[in-house]
């Protein structure tokens, strides 16, 4: 199959491209610079431009582009970049797909379990409503921006991804060096739930959505059972054979991270009901399995 991918240089996108190409698929990576080869196509998400030649003949499109939520302190300008990079880019892509004479069968558009906001101890699945706050509002707009593709009859799924357990990127990429140095610890009181997924299960789940005609709408990409931050911390210490005795106080997180600290300290207990219901089998359902896979 010919498959277009945005965000192809990111943590998830690069792993997905490697996996697809290893199985013989033709992958077109959308880039914001001038294309360096036949396997790349140009797009300008903020300007609303998507090269239609890069989409021609594609059976599927996986849209993962967006500014990193935890890459910078949340100033008003960076919050606008987080929102615009997702909403404007998604709308541009959806309209470009809708304009094709032969659109792809499926659009898998990135989203996040941040959609649900702080759920406390309450477990939620894809039927739960959106939460309150900045990230839930971004996720709502992000998913709604696919409207043109849906109206054109393209099966559209929202990959609501949790925290990806990976060695070289994302939140876990920052945690591994701390734990190896013996200075890792719980965040705040450690009672907040984390919905996590190993990188290889994330890639497999994205491919499962492509290959499963009955999957559309929101799909939680998280391991079957979310764990508390304290449980995750204890698992990291066991696997890495390091102590985990230095908790990071909530007040320190607020000083360092600003508004984003409230989401780090918030609890999201999301379960992948639709993924499991469609027959997906996790390779790393437990946290220690996910950590060992990352290592």
C-alpha cells in the first residue's frame, strides 16, 4: 500500500515509517521544507497547503504532526502554537484529502488521552465526554478539524495516544536518564493515573486501525490497565535496579513547568475499549514489559 505520514520524523512517526517500510509498504513523508527525494512531499500546515501529488494513490494517511506539548513552558504564544499546529494542519490535510478524485480509504489522525482531562480515580473509555482545560479543548478542536475528510466519506479514526514508553523521546525519554542516575522519583503525591503504551504497541495499534475497516472515531491507544505514577516509579526502579526515593514536590513542578504542571499532576485513567474489542493483542500489556521493550 502507498501510505502518507505527517510528523514522520517524530518519536512515533519515525518508528511507524520504519515498520511500514520493513513490510514493503511505500511511505510518503510530508515535510515542511523542500522535498529531498521521491519519498517526500511538501506541505505548509499553517498556510493550508498540501501537495496533492504526495497524496495521490495513497490507500491510507496517518497524521501525527504537532508541536510538542512538553517541549517548552506554556506561554500564551506556545499554547497558541500547540493548538494551531494541530488544528490548522489537520484542517488543511482533511480538505486536501476531500479534494482528491480518489481519496484514501482511511485517515488515522493523531489525538491524545488529554481529551478526557483529569479523571481522578474514574476509569474512562472512548464513550466518555471531553474534560475541562486547555488540552481537552485542543483535542476537541483537533478531532473536529477532520470534518472535511469525514464528509468526503473517508473512514476517520482519532488515535488518542497515552504516554509512550520509549528510550529516546517523549516523557519517558527524559525519565530514563534520571532513573539511571538514581535520582528518579514519583511526581507530586504519585496517586495520579498514567495511561501508557509501549512504542511498539503504539505502532502496531496504528497499523491495526489502518487494517481494520470497522474502526473509526476515537480509539484509545493505551495499555489495558493504567497505573498510578507511584506504581510506574516503582517499576522503573525495579527494572533499572536503581533507588527511587526522591519525589518531586508538586510546588517544584509548578515552578519549573508552569501551567503544564497541572496536567503532569492530573490523573487520566483511560482504557482501550475499542482497540481490545476489535481484536488487538498487546505485546507489552504490563509496565515492566513496556519498560524492558524500550530498553
